[in-house]
C-alpha cells in the first residue's frame, strides 16, 4: 500500500495531511513533536520515494533517519530501522512483544532491521515513543 500522496510535483500540505489521516492526524503530530522534543536539532522533511511509494515524512539527525511517518488513507505507518545496539535495548525493554517479534522476524541488513507499524489508534503510542527514545540514544 502506497502513500495517499502520489503527485511528485505537489508536496503534501498540513491541511491535506489532516484531511487524509482523519482522526489519526493528532497522533501523527504528537509523535512528530515528541521526536523533535527528544532531538531538538532534528530535520523534518517530506520526501518523494518514487511512483511506487509516493510521499513520506522523515525526521533525521545529522547522519540517519530517526523515524519515518508514512501517510495512508485514514491512518499512517511508522517505520524504523533499528541497528543491533538499539535492537538489544528494545528486546530488554517493556515494549509490546508483538513489536519485538516483528523486529526479530525482519531481515537484518548492515544498517539494521526495518519495521513498519500501522497507527490506526492510540494503542501503540507509548511503545512508539520508547522506540523513538531508543533510536535516538543508539
């Protein structure tokens, strides 16, 4: 499933994002703000990843993407690439076992294991915030 924003020539606006995400827009903004509060010099930007994927939003430090926010119809996905050091912290944390299992199942690459989590309600917000903190620290 690709982004709800697929026009390469038109970066999504805040108003379009709010309309597209519906009730999950507030959760998106909460996670965006939380990430920037945890890492104040973070760079926030929209990126067009090609016709297959459309527009996505990323928050980066100087060297790497901390979190990806991927807009879908009435919800969004949160994506992370978790390196080995961070992976060990996640496994020792109280993060939901489902997320840990998904990370363990993910194929390991040099930069880490990738995971995408559907955000359709507030159920996983505290786990996502913990992943953000671990990602920033490692």
